[in-house]
């Protein structure tokens, strides 16, 4: 019996995690996902969390992993099952405090029902980096220090996961729009300036459900922006996937390091 | 005898300051500037600061105002006069510490020779705002607070003068590329999200030579980005010029406030 389930959002992560061992796949749609390795599909609705918990238990699932981007659901009140209806005041309160609070509360619901939450890196430890050089050459130290200082300063504000500096000057700070948007900003406004991007979790970010990620597109955008390299936090930034990221580094000449 | 001189860089500020009273105009070029109100032109070279101090003294100038953007000079060592040659070690050291340090040192040179440095707002107090509403309606308080918090956090790092937030989320943080580049980023990546931009000096910024500024282009870009309004620091952000800025607010419907 498969005791793991992956609660699958969009993107490549659910598929990559299935390579880490057998798991059932939960999606918030009737349609079975295009995930060949799945040990069965459990369709779910946000309005029927009671049914989802029941289906998971019947299937013998004890461990769940949230994987991939999920958009905030629109709920049809007529569809609510009894368990979900009873949870609505609590879920609505969490929703009012933002996406992070909602996610934390949904995780708590699973834990209260005895499920263990595993992070993506628990299923695929190879998707995060060990400390040290992953590709290329040493990064300009002053720029790394400057970008880190920006993230340190903004940490308590829960703003962004990435910052970039070149020649000692800050040329990009991630905001709501994300890392790729920041890199496109640098491509448009400060091309070819060299420098470094640092990406790492925000303080207090729950890595089991919300780990920063980079992919080959990140590497290509950083190279197009003229950066010399990227520093990620060892063990705390997903490479989606590792081979594709390292291939992109080899192709572009971008350096990639993982800081302890 | 006119005892004031404006050390004129590019942009509209030198012309606006001449409306505040008669002044000689110093430019780092042989060509007389197209500034009808000028009470005489003093051409200067960065390599001949000794000659500039002499010319200013002969002209009776006691007060100088730095106005408009000046690019970092490229110096021809063969052209150095004796006074400037003696100052080179000091100027080179300041240059190595960045533009702000260089500017502070150039100001100190003028002060050591007995010149008084006046800010643009000393010549034209109407170019900065009194506290309160300049145009439009009340700004969304949560977004103002969020943008201010970002600037507070980054203050010690000397990064940018502006930040923008919408619906409680940070959508733009000014970096080396400046305020307009940040607004273009929002136009590209988060259009129509509403919200507010806050612009104010960085802690320790010398307002006599380096005051933040907004112009009608800033207002139009902010409106194009879908922002509801802008908050500037009263007495500490130049409006270039005030009428054009307020006209742009009226035209776009953007709100503009000055925080005490």
C-alpha cells in the first residue's frame, strides 16, 4: 500500500517528486493528471475537504507533500460538505491574513487529522544543493555581500526571496512579481552590468510547502541580464530540476554556488 | 554685484532656480548655456578647479548651488592646474568610495574656500511641498505604511528613494536604475494593481546637493502603472516643476500627498 500522496499544483515539481518513490496524486480537478509515475489519482474539491481526508485515509495515505503552484480557490458555497462548512470560519479568517496564513492553516488541518507533511526535499534530496560550487567560478564577494544585506534588511518584512547587485550597487530586489520578473527588469534597465543574484528563503518561510526554486529559465534570464552568477541557499532552494539547471549553467557560462 | 552662482548640470533645475533670483551660471563646458535668466556665464573645467575658485571670487560670488545631474568627469591629467593637481590624491580617494563621497568632497572644497552651499529649495522654496494634500484623495493607508516600512528597512543600506505597494503587497523597490525604471517595471509586471508609491530622501542624504525629485513624467508613469497616488516627503522632494506636476495630477487623476 502506498502511504504517500502528492497534492499536485501546476509546474514540473509533482512529476519530479514521483521519481523519488511511489505516491498517489491529489489534484483539485476531476481530470487525471498527466503524471505517468502516479500510483493512483485522487480527485478533490476545495469545498469537500471532509471527503478528501476520507479518501486519503481509505487509500492508506499517511504522508502528504504539497507540490507546485496552486491558485487561491474560488469556493462554491452550495458544494460545501459538512466538514468543510464547519471549517469555513477558520479558513476565511486565515484567508484574510494572506496566502501564507491560508497555507499554514491548510497544513495544520492535515496535521490535526494525523497526516505527516513532507517537503519536496524529503522526497528528492537531490533537488536541493549541498554547500559549495555547483558550476563555474568564484562569485564577486562584494556583490554577494550587498545582495545578502538587502535580503537581511527586508527579511522581517516578508517581501522577496532574491536580490541582485553589480559593482557594489543594488540593481534588483524581488517583489510580489517574483524572481523572473526581477531578472527581466535587469535585462531592460541594467543589461550587461555583471554582478550576482542571491536567492534564499525568507525568514520563517515553511520549506515543507513553500521552498524557493530556480529552473533553467532562471539561469537563462540571469545570463541574459549579464549577471556573472547566482548564489542559492544550500538545502533550501529547489533546483527544478538539477540536471536542467546545471546544463543551463554549462550552456551560458553562469556560475552557481550554494551558501551554507 | 550678483553673489550667487548656480553650478549647472543637465535637466530643467538650473533654469527653474534662476527664476528664484539673479545668479551666475557655471557650466563644465565652453559653450554658454541656454539659460536666458543667467546673470553671466562662467565656463569651467574639472581639471582647473583653482581657476574656477578664482573666477568665482573675482565675480563676487559667495554662495553656490549645485543643480541638475552631472556625470562623473573624465579628467585629462595634462590639463590639471596646480590647485587641482594638489587636490587629486584627495579627490581620487573620495572617488573610490562612490559618487556620494565624491560629491561630499567637492562640496567640502567649496566650503573650505569660504563659499556657502545653498540647496535648490533655498532658492525656490516653492519647489518643495508643505505637508498635506497636493492633489486628489486620501491614499490607501496600508499601502503607504508598507512602502514606508520597506524604505525604513533599506535606509541603512543606501539603496533607493522609492518603494511601491498595492493591496498590502510590495510591487516595486527602487534600485540604482532610479524611480522611473521602477515605475516602468510595475507597468510591465503588475499593471493596474492600484496602490501607492512613497518617495523620500535616504537617511543621511545631503539635501543641499542631492534632493530626490519628481516631475510630470513621474506622475504620468505612476498613472500608467495604475497607482492611485504618490506620497513624497514634505520639504525634501523637489517638484520639477510644481505647476507641471500638479497639472499632470489633474490630467491623470493621480493623488499626491506630502508627509510631514
